[in-house]
C-alpha cells in the first residue's frame, strides 16, 4: 500500500541521516546558513505589497537575547493586531519544564519577547510543560491555544503537585490578552472538554466566538471545539458531522468569504490518507465534502487553507509517481473543488515536498512550505500565484532557504507591508525514529524599493 505524505517525508529525512550521519550531527549544532547570508540591519521602510512574485527574501539571524543563543525557542502560530503588531506564539524549550512563549514585532525584522512572567499559565505553571500553538486577534483582544503536559512524577515538585493535571496527561490550554503583553491562562470549563487533547488552530467566527481544532495526543485523531467567550468550551463529538470513513486529522481552519466555517485536513483510508474538507454554518453542525478532487492520487492531505478573491485555496501534499509533491486545490464556495494539475517543475516530487502556509499578498497569493529539488533533504520553498490556479515556484537561493537538514516554513503574516515568516530546520534521528534538534529560522520579504 502507498504510504502517507507524512511518512514519506520522514522516510526521506531518515535516508539523509543514514547517508551522512556524522555530518548531520555536526551540522545540527551549527547555523544552517553562513552568517554572511543573514540580514543584520533592518531594511528601509517598504511600500505596499502588490505582486508576491516580486518579493525579495532574506533570512534574519535570531537575536540570542530574544530567541536564545541556540535558537531553541520555536514559533507555531501568529496573528496581526489592529495596531499592526505581529504576535507570534510558541514554546521556550530552554526552560525546565518548557514554557509557552510570546514574541512581537512591528516591522517583521526586530522582535521582542514578552517576559515569561507575563505569560501566566495558572496553578500548573511550575510543574507542567506548556506551549502555545496558535493565536487569533479579535476586537476585544487576543486568544491563544495550545496545551500543557504533566511531566513524570519525579519531575513534579511536591509543593505544586496538587495543582497539576495527572502525570503523563496532555490537556488543551487557552490564554487571553488585551494588549499582547500581559497574558492570563483561562480557567476553562468544563475541564472534561479539554482533557486528553491539545489545541493547534483557532479561528475567530464572523458572528463572534471561536472554532478550534486539535488532536488527541496518543492517536493524533482530530478534535474540534467551539466557544462563545473562550472560557466555556463545547467539545464536538461524532454526531456533529466531523467524521469520515477513517481516522480524521484536522490541520487547518478558516472562515470563507461567504461566512461559512471550514476545517481541512485528511482521513485515513487503509494505509494511506485522503484530503478532506468539512463545512458548517455555525461551527456546531458539520458536513464533510466528498469531492473527486480529493481522490486523484494515492495519498493526499491538506495542511493550509485561506480565502482568496471570493473563493478558497487549499495547499498540502499529494503522492505523484510514488513520491511526495506539493499540491493545491481551489474552490469557489467550499463545496466544489478542483486540484491544480500537477507539474513536477512547479510542485516537485523528489520526496518531502509540501505546502504548509497560504497567505494572500497584494494582488496574488503566497504558498510557503518545503521542497526537495533533486535531493532528499527538503529546503524551505516559496510558490506564488496571481489567481490561485497558475503557480510558479520561486527560484530562491539555497543559502537563504537551505541547509543540511529539513528546512520548512511554519507561519507567516504581512506586517508593515512586508512578509514576516518563521520556520525551522529539523534533523531526523534514526535511532528514535523522530525529528530532533529543531532550530528556529526567520525570514522577511519585501518588494524592491
């Protein structure tokens, strides 16, 4: 049976580790690109973005006073507030246990970290690991979602053990802020709605309230929640319509131009996965869209989705000729989907290619992710389109987007009329069969002045 895109990404990375294990180990302890390729001075004030294909990309060196000297902090989600502040959320892995972390920037280049003491995690702060996975801005403030994980009993201080979740348990978590600087862990209720789960994506609904997707930590099965106030949460069950013939995986969520709520991801069919979309008018009752466009290749999955020019664009990965390629789907309404025809020169197929971020920019749209141009270890990659159907992979320099490991984009926003993006370089460990040693990567892009 064909394997899933995720499995083949990992298999490709493991081949790299096997072939150059010693070199990869050394490289994991050093920056992924030479220092002279990283921007050290802020760029001049940019003009408005008009054509994403004209963007000039630079990689920036993480400031060790903000991000840690070894870039062990990581960003998983971001948003832009009404006053044009980019707020990025993630985790600080230097701390023991690791803690949720928040960063801000007004220009996409110079970041500041919110003091850890201002990112409160409630009574479990001293004894449970916490991480933020996504954040959304609303007229009344910001809401971030993520999880807490209780360490082993030996790691739980006796003085705080009473305030922690059960040892070994993962619990979904929510934080709020009115100014992006002072954060408070929400005492969410009922606690059973958040048990044995982690939250990964949050969407603010047009009529108010929130739709959140995540997964069960042990199985990866998709979970979804709704809330009117980010305090009281309703965990949706199988009767809501968020089901499929196999185990679901929810990777992205958005609201369509028509106001419909959309969740995208995949579900397992035998030993492979099929891309899937679910639609709802109220984020409570859902229906799955069964489109032929999601069954055109042995394995497909959607990782990113966004509204664009009155329609919807989705991106992810699909199996082509036995290897993984980036993939794009388009829809005018969320019900009727078409797969953009695969072209190897554009979407790759050497293994590990995928789109992970979609971002409307100026008169077009950006797709960010990873690609393997003739080699097994993917580099960060950028695609652009003016209409969502015709795409071009940008010929970007390897010294800015490449490295000895797997480099990829995780999140991006437009702030001060430039694109600010974060990602990581990660190495596969053949002994543990896991990706390890993730290193933070930062980029910004603007049109020529």
